[in-house]
C-alpha cells in the first residue's frame, strides 16, 4: 500500500497536470532563496563585521590576506546556512499549493469519488508554517546529533518520518473529515503513516530533489488516505 502510493505520487510529479504547480513552487522558492541570500549577506556586513572589527586591532598591510581568508570563510558559512534552509523554504512555499496537488490527484485518479474540501486560506497558511517548522526541527535534531556516529542519520529519519507522516496524512484526511476524525484515523493507522513518513524523509534527504518533497508528500498521502479509507470502509461493512 505504501509503495504503491509512493510510486503513483512519484510518477505524477512531472506529469503535465503537475507542471504548473511545480514551476510556481520552484520559481517562488528560488526567489525566496535569492532574497534570503541578500538578507543574510547584508545582515552580516551591517551587523557582524563591525562587531568583529572592534575585537581586531588595526592590521599591517602585509596581513591583508587574512581579511580575504575571513571573507571567504564567511561566504562559505553563509552558503552552508542557505543550503540548510533550502528544504524548509521550499516546504513553506509548497505548503501554499498542497490543495492544488491534492485536487489534481483526486481528479486524475479518483474521478468517481466526491472531491475533497480545500482548506481556508488562513488554515492553509498555518499548515504551511507548521511544515516549515517541522522541517527546521527535524534538521536541527539531526545536526545536534552529528557527533554521535550513526545516531544522527537515525534521528533524521525517525523525527522527520514521524512529523512529516503525521502532518501530511492529516492534511489529506482533513479534506474529507473533520480534524478530530482525521487525527483518530491517523492514530488508528499510526504504523502505516509512520512508514510512509520514512519514505518522505528519504525523499527529503536527497539534495535538489528535496525541493519537491512537499508536493510528493501531499500526492502520496492522498493516495494513502484513499487506500486506508477503502480498507477501513470494507472492514466496517464486514462487521
């Protein structure tokens, strides 16, 4: 069930129907990253450099190359910081288009089923901010455990698998159920949702491909929710 949902979602990512959402997400993400890079470099120049210069006495001319080295190190640090923010920023942007993805999946793969309900704009923005915070949290946990061999990788997958699986499944379920019912269904199938979240975490761990993570996760969880609902409904009819 999980592999089927993941395969169908991956196959739809670059389909003609998804391209509009994909290019909107990619374009806005790149614009946000450019703006973020400008803000980081300007903030460093205006705030950090004057403080550093206050601690360093005037250097003779022959030591000018030390300033160049410092500038290169600072540039690399800023680039690393920006690289770490790629996935969270893409999650924040893509979170605004999750209903578009879900609607495309429902129309193309489940045309006979009643359509889901799109979230109100305020709720969609809140969900987008939650995805952003989740990705930040998951990566911070992994970074804090970098000094423990092997544990950081496990932590990355466990934390992101649980959080992303939970949030994206509840998003897909809430298009058809109220919040309490969606959470109850997720808890009833917690193991399946967690394993699906691990697949999403694996997607998130691949550089550049991780820009597509929220779109992939939304499509995958729509398929998974449909499969679980079908199985749950069939089980209910048998009782």
